[in-house]
């Protein structure tokens, strides 16, 4: 069984408050289960409640936690939950963090460990108890064992960013964020082929069609572009993700209702706590 649960759905910055109660205010963090295998895409602020849940519910069962993290990219809103992910302080945790970094930047390991330096955090790297491994990748397909694979695709964002497609027992879940349309239609077609026939697509949809023209080059998609891509790729279910922090619950309810009426495929807005089987 392949399943998905959302712990953080916002883009750019956490936005707690009365206007984000329905959809949530934490940044990117998505849990994936391939039967008993635990995978997580991104370590945004949603990683804090995920870590607390794991320590309260899974650690007591067997005194260990094993997680494979796949990082879309290393912008702050996608890694900021790492210092508050409770399992990193537990010797029973084994974590593998996989992602891409540009050749001219620091290593993936260094980027994460810099968060645990005196200017940013009171706890040092050498005080962590978990076993943590780092793996840097680009476009590839990884065999994760037991029939589970993940394929990656370079996206269009101001820093090196990967989309992920997990395949398990005939089911597939694809993740495309942070991403905006390429100017080159050939590159857009490559994204469509990467997503072809996916059972579920979680896609960047930070802006409305009216907002997007004033934000070209910022590395995010409009809601309409996400729908167009999903339709062309023939995906079964589209989850609109990485919500603009200034979009209130009321606005997102309206956008979701409009999408449901006009589209030919199943479309939902990502909400914290939302979970489904692929």
C-alpha cells in the first residue's frame, strides 16, 4: 500500500493564525508510507509535528525510527524544521537525507549542519544522538528495495530543485515543487512525460493566474498551470500544494471550489492532516 499524509502545505514562510486554521500554516513536509517503509519529502516547519507524532506513536513500539528524507531543495522554508525534528535527538533514530545541491555551493550535509551553529540554534551538531546520513543526487532512478523506486526530475527554480516520483506495487505518487513553467516548451514536455499516468500529483500552485505575471522568475506555478500539466500528463488526482502565505482559508476554499467545478480530473487543495491511500 502507498499512502500520503500532509504535515506542512505552505510555501515561503510559516503563517500561523486565525486565517490559516483550515488548511494550515506550516511549510513543506509530506509523509509517504510504502507499507511499513517511511519516506518524507522536505523538512519544512511541518517536520516538527511529524517528529513529535513519531516519538509519541511509533518509537514506543520498537524503540527505533527509520526515515528516508527526500529534499526538493535547500531553500529555508523546506529545511527549517530539521532542528526541531525530535528524532534527531534520539539514539534510536536512523535518518537518511537525500537531495541535490549546486556544485558551487556547500554540501547537503554542511547546509543542514549550519542550522545547528551558534548564530542560529542553541544545540550543536555533535550533540545530536540520531544516526544521520546524507546522499547527493541529480536526475536518476533509485532502487529503494522491496519494489520501491524513486525517479527524480530537475525543476525550474532559482536554485537546484528536484521533483520526485515514487513507484510501489503498481502505484505512483509524484511531487513537483518548487517549480514554474519553463520558457522552453521542450522542457515543459519533459515534465509531462515524467508525470505521465501518475496516480497522484502534488504540484506547486502558489499563485492565481492573475498573480503569476508579476512573479515570473520566482520559481512557482499558478493554479491553472498545475491543472494544465496534470491534465496533459493524464494523472488521476491532483493536489494543489505550496500555498501562498497571504492566501487565507477563505480564498483557498474559493479556489478549491472553482477548480472542482471546472476540471475534468479530481482536484483538492492540500491541508495539514489530510491523508489518503494512493
